[in-house]
């Protein structure tokens, strides 16, 4: 059952001040949103790195450090009417009977789920897809829980909370699971929009571990450490909030939420559960207002981020400018699992080019050009497949998130797709969060079309027409 609580309301058009705590895989930020009649202003209050920690061979999130940084940002934001929290998907914390955290959440890039394919074989890939609609990713929560059974924590755990829900629990004392993020676990029945309890039992986990579900826009409770400010469930999977913040008009658009990952897809009213969809590894994640985010994960700017980590003296802007002057020579498949773990990304890219008998990048700029060309082609493939599998035609591609700043990637994506690309807003996730909060508080009304109209009217974007470059090589 989905919990439904109503918030205290204000008059439509009244100005509200709400904070979006947006935690990405590489960094977090607290953004102050001021929303009212014809007004949508966003100010960065606090930004901080997200640095995972490896202990005794296991990669963890520093969840207490993230909570501290989030609190610092929320306090710096001043008087607030609401707080929303979003993050990456699939990862979770386990609580004991007293509500205490049983160890730091394990990072989805940890190697503990390397045998994830066994879970699919045991459950039946077709049956699992028909129930959950979720693409196969080795780090989905279902695989993490199977791996978790080898340790002691699961035996004493009484509650599982996904990362945004865990942070909201610490603020309010209220445990729940926001629906958009719950849909990424591969434990949710996409038809019923409820936990697939039979599936959970089949993997040897007690369904009582999973908290009640809540819809975006639900008031979770007062933040006891922050003057009782209402914590409001938003699209707590960052992509769900980002899609709310896409400045699209009408239905014929594709979106690319581009950051560490590129989430490429279309917005639908119902899931696509065909065998072709399963084989293409497309996912049906739930969105705000009953929508379905029909998309595919592309490895994204993780490839570039890891290269920059290997080149601590490099200047990203200079590398991208140099890459823009080079011809397209080599491409890789960015979704090759070899690129998933951290460490020596330039070397792995060079090895992939050798295996494919393609020119090996000889300079850093050539490596960057290889990455950006490869991502543009992967974007094209995902946009075209999303249209073919869903039947939804696309006239324009919206790129939001940090990748909207990457002019070379945006232009190459327009060229590869043969469609205009509208880049921005960069902070679409935070905008989606503050809009859902403002609507829950009553300051704005309407559906997604009205929320997106406010984004279009108030936020800057850049349009790229196809034709700046030519990409003809396909990823094979």
C-alpha cells in the first residue's frame, strides 16, 4: 500500500522557499529554490565531494559524511518551507530493530555482485522482466541482496532503506520507500506499483524488510534537527527528478540525463514489456505523476571522470577544446562491463581499441575524443531503440545535467541522432525536486506540462542543430 499524506498548503502563487538535497555519485549539493507565480529561482548553497571509501576490500559510501554535509547545506539555506532529497539508485542501508544502521552502505561498483547473472538464471530472465520491467544491471538491488546473504547483516536487519529514504529517516524518524527509486531495485511489481513480495521471498529475503511505499509529493514528516521543516518526498531517484525538470513541450521528446551515467529514454504512460524490449536491455522505471521512464543506462561521463582522476594535472576544458579539433578515429562500446569498476580508465580504453583493431589513442585529447564520440553514438543508439520499441516518435532530444555543459558532446549527439539537441538546465534534478515540493505545498498547480512550462519560461538552454560534425561509425 502506498502511503498518502497531505501537506499544509499555501495559496497558489505564494512564494515558497524549499531546498533540494541532490546527491550524485561524484558530488552532492544543496540548492535553494524559490518558487511562486511565474518564478523559479535556484541558488547553490553548498556543494561537496562524494568520496567512497574502501575498507578490507569492500567499497562503501561515506553515508555519515554525506549526511553531515547535507545538514550543513540545509542549515545554510536558512528558513525553509520544505526539504526534498534525491540520490543515485539501487544502494541501501540496513537498520536493526532499534533503527541503528548496520554498517555503511556498499557501493554499487563493488565487486560483490559479479555473479549477478546467476540470480537471473535462478529466477528466469523473462519472468523477472515481465514482473519488474527492469533492465539487467549487475548491481541492481536484487543482486546486492543475494550477495548480502553471505554475510551476517541480513540476519539481524529489520528494515532496508534506499539512500534518500535513509537520509529522510534520520531527519524525521519516518521509514518509507519513495516509489520512483523503489522501482530501480528490481523488487517492485511494475504493474501493481507495489513490492513484488513473492519475488522477494524467492531470493531468500523477508518481505517485511521492505518499508511502506510513498508517492512523490507526500509529506514524510518534520525534520526535528531543522526547526520542524517538512521533509517532502520528491522523485528521489535523481533521474526521476531530472525528467520533471526537462523543459519539454508536448510528448515527442527524448531525454538524456547526463552525468556519471547517461540515462537515455522517453516518457510513457505505461511500461513496455515485450521480449524485444527485454533483449535490448531497456528499463521501465516509475516517474512522477504515474509516468514510466522508459530508458537505457549508458555508462556516461564516468569514462571521462575516471580519466581525469588518472590525470590529476589535466585541465578538462582544455582537453575538450583539443578533442574538438580532432577527427573521429576510434570508438569503444561504453557499456562494456570492463569500464564499470574504478581505476586506470585510459589504459582500459586503449586495450578496448586494440581488441577491436582500431587506432589506439596516442594523446589525452585523442582519448577524450574517443570517449565523446563513443557516448554520442551510444546516445543515438538508445534514442533510436527507445522510439522503435515504444512506438513513441521523437522530434527533439533534451540533454540535462552536468553533460549539458559539454558542448562537444551535445553537438556530437545532435549530429549522431540527426535531431536538434536542447541542452540544459544543468540543475534539472534540483529543479524537478523544488517543483514537486512547491506543488505539494500548493504554491504551483497543474501537471508535468505546467511544471515544465515554468522551467522553459525561467531557465536558460542552448540549442544544437545537427550538422556540426559527421559520425558514421557504429559501435559493434
